[in-house]
């Protein structure tokens, strides 16, 4: 139960790069990070326009002198302060993540980074090695993983409630970009520009979310090979895809599918993950995030609700309010930021947290690796490729 008592000794002095007034994602970062008083926003480089960034930062109650024109200036100036920043969240377009993350780690600071971490597995592994060398925590904001019933699903699988795992079906298939909305919407325009987002659109932007959920639920399952096909139904988006199907074979004989799509006309989100075992199946849908569907062969369907005593104890740790009350994406993100803070605090004290998981640098690396393999398969005529 999260009840507001401190989980870190002192709030982590925190800054943001990006996440300004026009950002789609900046507010949820700030709300999640500060909800449990684990982080304190003290600095930032909030906008590529320094004047707009400073105006915005001051209206977030950040001191004017700590609203910087760019992240490089921020890192230099904060290093001079006795009480300078300890961690930085990166909420900028994808093409900047690698450079900023590398600079922040080299400055000896913890990182929370939007996905994708970068564009290539080589870059991702370089950042992972740098984080290890600097002994810094890197968190990746796979925000949907913070929902409580995801932990329930994880424990059910680990406990053998589903039996032997055979099939994992995943999808994130909304319909909001079924037309070329980017011609009128700047926040979408950069997402379909390969110079900014790299080699993929929906695989990296959407598919990596349910793919990471599968890693949370099935941490020991490893991909042997995969096949991917991708399409640009809105032709102006080529060579980037707005629809893709990925088929995977795992090392235990199980198979998995991921449907990544932004042209599923009429759909709100349709992010789902279904894990099918020899005895039972579970299914989670992000439009009903407080519920986990549990289906045992030969028995009526059960709907497990968050916050209830019948759940595994591990699924109740992140609870803020008793069952029956709805919680949402802000709470899920807050759960992840709480875990980031605990890991950062432990790291600074020279301790290790063995009993807590969070989407760390390894999740960032694997997300990039998965996209890279999918693109390689699709661009080679949708052929099976060994997972590298």
C-alpha cells in the first residue's frame, strides 16, 4: 500500500529536458514523478525555444535561473551547484534520446528516458555499458507496465497457474492516424519523419509497449527468431510503416504475435496482451486496466479486479486506494517513477534492490533490438530471421 510515507530518504533533485508547454507527454512525467514526493523538479531545459522554455519553467515554480536554454548548459551549470540535480528525464523527440542520455550519464546523473532509448542495438548497448560504468540507474517509461494487475499476471504465470506457456498474443492497434493527420498536427508530424524517429513508426512507437509487457510477464522467455511484415497504408509515410505484424518463435517452443497499428479505424487503443498456457489463459486490455481476465479451461471466466484481497500480495504493493475505485495511467506512471526513485536512492547509497523490477536500461536495449530485428525481417521480404 502506497500511503504517502517516504520511500526515499530525500526527494531526488530532478530536471527535465523537453516536456514543455506543447508536449504530449511532459505533464504525465511531472505528475507521476512528484505524486509520492520522490522527485522534486528543480531545473529544466523545457523547450527548443529558450524564451518559451523559461516562461514555462517559471510557471512550474522552477527558479528562473535554473530554466536553461539547452540541456548542455543545464548539465554544466547544475554541476557547479552544491545541491545540483541528481536525475534527468528526457521527453524529447526520438532522434535526440541517444545524445542526451549519453551526456546525462557522462555527467554522473541518473536518467529516465522516453522510448525508444535510441535507434540501434549498438548505441543501446553502448549506453548500457556507460550506465554500468558510471553506476547510474536508467529508467525507460513503458508506462503501461505500472498497472497493478500486470504484477498479478506476472505472479500467476510464475506460480504456474497457467501451466506451460504456449502462445502470447499482443497488439497495440489504434485508429487515430488512419488518415494523414500529420499534415495538420505538429505533434504527429515528427513521429512519421524517419530523420527524427529512425527506421520505424508503429513498431517502435506502439508495438514495443505490449512487447515489454510480455518481458515483464515472462522474463525467462527468449526469442529465437521472428518474421515481420510492415505496410504504409498512408502512402506519404513510406518508408515508415503505419501497420505491422510480427510472428515470433521462443526458445521453449511457444509462439508470439504482435500487431502494431495506427490505422485501425474506429479503435481507441486496442492494446492487449493474452498469455495462453496449457491450463488457463489471462488477458489484459488497457482500456479496462483495472481488470485481468482469467480463463481456466472448463470453468466460467473470472474477472480479477485491482485492489482486492484475493490477488497475490505482490499485486497489492502499488495500491493507493482500495478496490472498486478506478485508477488510471497517471497512477501506473507514478508506480514506475516510485520504483525509479527507490532504485536511484539505493544506488546512491551503494545498495542493490533485488526485490523490485522496473523498466531499466535492459528494457531499453531489448526494445531497440526487437525493432531492429523486425525492420530487418520486413525489409528482406518478410523472411524469418534469427534474433540477434
